[in-house]
């Protein structure tokens, strides 16, 4: 399976994603330059973390208009898998691929920490190798990660089981202490209606080896392989 | 075509948590400005554009706000009247 990793000016997790795909998964990966219009026949698109366009205006607001995003949107519309991680989640929201928005952390500080998330739905393209309510350890590193949406949108996400990850404590409790940024309902990751676009603030690609403190992110990528192979 | 200058005020949507405004409000209280009730921090954007007339320029800037300058989920915007530049 071929993964296409978009490099925007200011992306800084593109190599982490490349490493996870090629070295950990053993799959093929290519970098896709933001000015190109060619996904190079990639099966899965990753919008990586970073500070695209210096976070000018709003995080992700300018990257959304990068030429390659037209092809990414078409890929998503036709059911192709897209993973937006951190800045990639912000870009996916700005592009309308996912509902809601990411705002300044409620405590105003940049947060760089290993956090826990609880898997809320293990029936998705991205989570089928996890157990429901399994606790994962993954790092976060962001200043604008507070997920917000109207209460109607939030209720819709909940009712459709589209909230995929929630910040939780070690016992799986969902509470304010476990919430690193003030996200509504502790939401850390969601999918679109079609179930093929995932957006999440934590970094699964940086949790792919015991060397960096956690391997819990590996199965997210393996889930895609498992679903497509099935 | 004439040149116009249009200013846009973009502010956090009313009712949404505005931690930046809260932090500035707290700082003002510390400075002794106890009467301050609320502070909201937003952006001020100045657009200079060619247009046939002021109305057309304002309509264009409204469209720009909807598509790029403001996030419809989290922000409100107000456009000042176009002035000849």
C-alpha cells in the first residue's frame, strides 16, 4: 500500500510519518509537495503535523488553499483514506473535510506531553485493531488543539459514533484533568460521515516504537492495511 | 475601477470560551482596571482593492471573510464601510 505524505511549507512531522510508514509498517511512502497536483497514485493520504504557513491567519487556514488540497479533497470525496494529524487535523477542518475547528488551548500554553486517549469506536477503518475503550499512550504537541463545534454537530458526532478518540486518564475516565487543551467533551479525534477521513490532535506516528515511549500508534496504520486486505 | 480601502474586525464568536481575552482581562484587573468586565481579542484586517464602486468592494470583502478571513465555526466579523484609497 502506498502512503502519500503532503509537505506544506512549515510541516515538521512529515518525516515522522514517512519513518512510521516505511520503517515500522514496511510499506511504500512518497512525499507530495503542496504545489503539485499529483497524488502519485497514493492509496492513503497523510496531512502531517507542523506549522504550515507559519499558522498565519489561523492554523491550517492557508494550507487549505494549497494546490494539492484539490486532489486531496477529491480523494477524500471518492472514499480514499485521509489522516490529518495535529496541523493536518486543523487543515482538514479548515478545508471542510471534517466538521468543527481547533482553537487556542484553554490554558493558552503550548502543550507537549505524552497523554492518554481512549478508543471510542473500534469499528472504523483506522481503529479496527484496537479494542473499544482501550487506553493508548500518544504524544501531543500543539498550541491550538481545543476542539470546538456547535452542540448540534457534537451531538451528531456522538450519535453516529464518529468521536474516535477521547482524552482519558489511566483508568479510562473522561474528565477535565485528562484534557490537555480544553477540547469539548474531551474529543481528541473524529472521522467524517464516510468514515474515510480521520482527524486527531495526538501523534500516532510518533508512538510507533518503545524507543520513544509508546508503540500504541502502530495499530492505527495497521488497521488501514487490515481493512483493505480483508 | 477605483481604489478602495476596507477594514474588517474579526472576533471570537460570542459565547465561545476566549482564553486570550480572559488572560488580558485578568492582567488589566491586576493593573488596577477593576471596572473591566470583558475583553475579546481578535484580528483587524485592512484590504486595499480595486473595485467599480464601494458596494461592490464591500460585497467582495464579505465573501472573502466567509471563505478565508474568518472561520465560520468560531469567529464573527464586521466590515467597515469602504473608503476611497
